[in-house]
C-alpha cells in the first residue's frame, strides 16, 4: 500500500499517538525540573474538584479547582514557578493556558497528581 494512502486513511491515529507521546514527554520533562522548581519556591496546584482533592492528593499541593482559577489568581504569585496537576493532565493543561493568558510566565503541567507522589 502506498505511504500517502496510509497517511490519508490513518492520520487521526497518528495525530493521537503524537499527542499522547507529547504529553508523556512533557510530563517527564517537568518531573526532571521539579527539584529545581521547588528550590525556586514553586507552587504546586491541583485543579481537580474539591471532592476529588479530598479523596486523595499529593503532599504540598494546594487545591484551586479549574472553574475557580480565574477568580483566585491572587493566590498565586507571578514571581514563582507554578506547577499544575489534575486527574489526567487535561484540566491542568487548560489551567496552564489560563495562567499564561493572565501573565504567568513560568507555568508547568506535570499531568496527573500521582506523579508528585514519591
């Protein structure tokens, strides 16, 4: 089968694989940076709902649910790195966009909150 035909038929699967590969790579990159970010006073923010956070969370994280993030920006210093997490990395990705739009320069998405656990 021709490579062009394969790409035309299967490009959605390729795009999905690339997306998951990027999420995996980025998460590992942020985890590698985490010790240095913590030394710089990073704030670890879990954007899951309060109920999800109460059922389990990583030590040192604060809970600011994604729907409340816009009204609670004052709780996050712009001078320190902000590391975001949630259940899968999707909501924390959205939170990263919100923070970037509001002038936060050093924002990182680690993905799932469980990655903060030792």
